[in-house]
C-alpha cells in the first residue's frame, strides 16, 4: 500500500527537475517500500542501506562503486541511499556524486528525523534537492485517485459522491491508524504489538542516538502525557511541572519530537481579529490511535488529513496554504482554518456526534468573511447544506469530506 502522491512527486523531482529527492516521514510509514517501488518503475539502479554492514563497507571502501556496476549508459541510473544520514560525511558524499554525475546518476535519499535535523543549520546541499514528504495513509489516497487543489476548491462548493469501500476505509483508519502495516492487518493484537515496538524504537533508538538527550525515561514520560492534551492550546508551564524539568527542556524536547515525526504543531491564526490567541500552539500526533478519547482522536485524524493535504500541495507547487486554528479571548474556537497567502479560504470544525452547526463556526465565518465553513461529524450518512446569509456552510460526514483531500 503506497502513497500515490509521493510516488508521483518522486518522478517529478528526479526525472523532470533533475534534483535529489529526500523522502522523510515517520518511522515505519513506508519510506523504504516507496523507494524500492520507484526503483522497479525507474528500470535500473541500486538500493543501499547504511545499516547493512556489507553495503556500508562498499560505500566506505569504494565511494564510486556505481561506476563499476553493469548498467545501460544510455539511460539514467538510480542510486537509493537508505539511512545514509548516519554516515558522518554523508552530505559531502552526496554533493560530490550529484555535482559530478547529475546527468547520468539520479539520487533518492530516505530517512526520518535525522534527515530533518540538518536543515536547521548551514546546508551544503542547498539547491540540489527537493523534499518529498511521506505521511500515513489518508482517505483521499485510499480512494485511488490524486486530488488536485482545484478539485478540492470545487468540492467545497458541492461535495462529490463517496467511493466504494469508503466507510470501511474510514473505520479502519480510525481504529488502526494510517501506518500501512497495522492498517492492512486490521487486527487489534497486531496493532498493540506494532505500536509498542514502534514507539520504543523511536524514543530509545532514533532520538537517543541522534541527540544529546540523556534523560530518555523523562522524554518517554512526556510522550505518555501528550495524548490527553490533544486539541487544546498546549501549556508548556503545566508540562514542565508534570515532567519535572525546566521550561526550556520541555520546549526543546517537543521540537525534537516534532523533528522525528511523533507530533506536529498547529499555530493560532494571526489575522484581522484583535482578540485572538497569538502564541499557544495545539499539538497532534502522527498516530491518532494513541489517543483514547474518541472525540479527540477524531479531531486528530482530521488534523493530519489537513496537514498532509497542505504539505502535498506545497510540495507540488499547486498552492501555498497555511493550516491554523482560531480561538479568541472569549474562548470561542474553531478547530481549523485554511488560508491562502493570508486570506482565509475555509473553516473546519470537528464534532464527534453533534449535527447542529456550531455557533462559533458561524460567528467566525461572518466576522472574517470566509467563503466556506464545514462541520465534520464522525457519523456516516450526513450531508446537509445550510443557507445562512449567503455563506456556504456544510454539515457533513468526515468519511465523505476527507476523500476530497490528497
């Protein structure tokens, strides 16, 4: 089960833009599977994993090993480096290959959190690569067809019919996450074992080996405290008291967890309203099944669908969107707002079971003159358009609306 958007983007980056493709995403989201599938489609090339001792030795002892490979010199050759960022000189190594062989040798690099870390400082690879984000599975992808930004805009006016197996896919995502293996198995016992191993390896292997964090047990405690704080503005002061570390430590650990694709942040919208929150972010997890409260899990599932859509449309150059939330000092709140170049496009509110439109949704839509407002509900079979002073408002089942996102 492969992320079709990322496969199409890989082809564009490597074959049309002639750049290195850096595929990054959460642990076990399918990066290696995607790379090997693309290799089969590409036709000729080599896959090398730095964690394989034999392949690691090949890179170290014979850096230009690919020159000796048996391949058709009249066609490009694909080199895939998995986990190469664990090599201390990996950036200079890739830079040399790209600069000297970019007409004949194409490069695909996969990795998770560490691949993101180097982007903070000076980057010797600047201008030589494009990022290809890989996210957990989504309703749009499971539908089997890519959704362009223009198609999404049309869907805001009138939602399209649902695809076959829609509700089955939605329920499976809700119960087993969008990570390919537990989703495809759809087995609770397997999911529990998979989740325990995935989270342990993330914290005790990936993060421990790549950072200077020594109190790994306290970092693990932090990850246990976060799922119950989903959907609300996050108080770092409250977290530091619960974990028993300094404010700066909690702040830095949250940034690390974000870099390693455990969580992502959504910031408050800074628009024309004067009495809105400006600082406190809301956090969500890449694995929404970790959240016991089903209402919060539902909101998190929607958040990741929206984030994935925004990042994919940015990566393909279709649209430059921002994803935020709205909350004013009177505690009126709308879960999500999509804006294009600072101009609000759509409000999205999540209600697990309430099919009566939220007064806050109506208030902010009129206040900011936003053309579209959508209230998503967990219940299937809901699709109702409301006439409200010329504003476009929908109350609709999430399983139907989310299919309009890539």
